[in-house]
C-alpha cells in the first residue's frame, strides 16, 4: 500500500537514494528543506531547525515521517560550539517536527529516525545488541539525546523506529571517501591497534532497511543497521587495499599521530563497536551485501 511520506534530511547521500527508492515503489514523497529546491515528483516545504520555523502545510495527509537530519559528525573540528550544533541539529529537528504534528493534529502513524551505533561507545570485543547499555563519551551522549527526542512520538501514539547506522559504504562522499585516500596514495595502514571493530553497511542495504521499517508495522524501537559481519580496522584496510590493488603497510598509524591530526575527533576511527544485526534479521530483512569485499567491489564498479 502506497504511503504519503515526509522526509527531513532528504538531500544527503542516504536521503537522495531513499527518495528515489520510495518514488520507484509508488509512494508519495515530500521533503523538508532549508531552501526551496526543485525535485521531480517531490513536494518541497521549507523549515529551519535552528530558527524553529516550519511550514505546517508539509504535514497535510502525511502518515509517515522519516527524519535523517543531522550535521556531519566528521565535517568540522569538534569545538564546544560544533559539538553542541551536532546535538542540536538532531534533537531540535525532532522537537520541531513533533510540535508541528501536535499543532496540525496530523494523522502520523510512524516516525522513523536515524540514529547511530555511536550510542554504544568504545566497547572492545563485546558483542553489542539493541539491549546493550549505552556507552560513554560525546558520541554516546549525542545518540542518547537523539533517540530520546525521537521517543517523544510515543506519547502521541506514533510508532517510533530508530535505525542505529554504522559506517555507510557508498560511491559518493562519506566515510569511504576518507578511508580510500591514503590507500590510493600508497599510504594505507591500519589505525591505532587495528583491532577495533568497524560496523559497516552498504548504502543499498541501509536504504532497504528504512523501506523495510516503513512497511513492517511490527518494528518498534531501536535496530542496528550494520552488516552481520563486522570486521576489524586492520581487516577493513587490507580488504580495501586488495579491492583497490594497493599495498597496505605492515605497521599501524599510532593513536598519538591521529590525535595530533584530528584532535578529540580522533576517537571516531578508534572506537571499537562489535554490533549484532540479529534483531533486524529476525524481522525477515535480507541483506544484499554480507561480505565486505563484495560490498566494496560493487561500490567501485559503480564508480567506473
């Protein structure tokens, strides 16, 4: 059955592909944007998260809201102001959407929110499922606030689903674009100990998880959106080097070097998050890419 969907954060890498997928499946799609842009077959409504302004007309006839809004985690240095902006972009966007739903009395049935596996923090080899306790540190604190904001929908009788996203592998800008640069320049090496777990997911599978959560009314609360086969940083680097036909140096880049270059943000490539995908698998979802090498080969084939 076709849905009438409103998407926030639709102009990012995930959002663009999700819009295309939903339109192809016959759904009606509207988006919230800071600028009035033109997208074929899509209604565009303006909003401003920081000014807390929104066009309430966006909610007319909407039964599903998908919120992908959030400032890029690794786009800028983590100053005190930037960290607050990262949190505010996620929390205030949810608050503004729910405020509009209340004001318009919109008949929204489902609210599907992006979240991140950063909620678990740095956990070594511990296998992490959705029942695992949150971790500590900025990333965990940010994700906790993010999910708490999403849960405001429960009091409105809305089904709330939170998709905890891992490292998204895409042919467009994103984590992979940063990781491939040193490898292509023949300077690829594992980071830190190289033993930290990297919960990756191919963008096609991530988009399909959002679509799956849209259709499966039994889905509720949090789900890890990561491939069932996480790998260590050392393995990831070696596989990436193999796919790109580049050698990988036998020594690792020390933590202090990363901290000198990245500052506090150096925790991002050093966090170990060994996530389980069993909960999403239990819903009947089938991953297209289970193997890292296959996922990377598919991505670089697209880039040709």
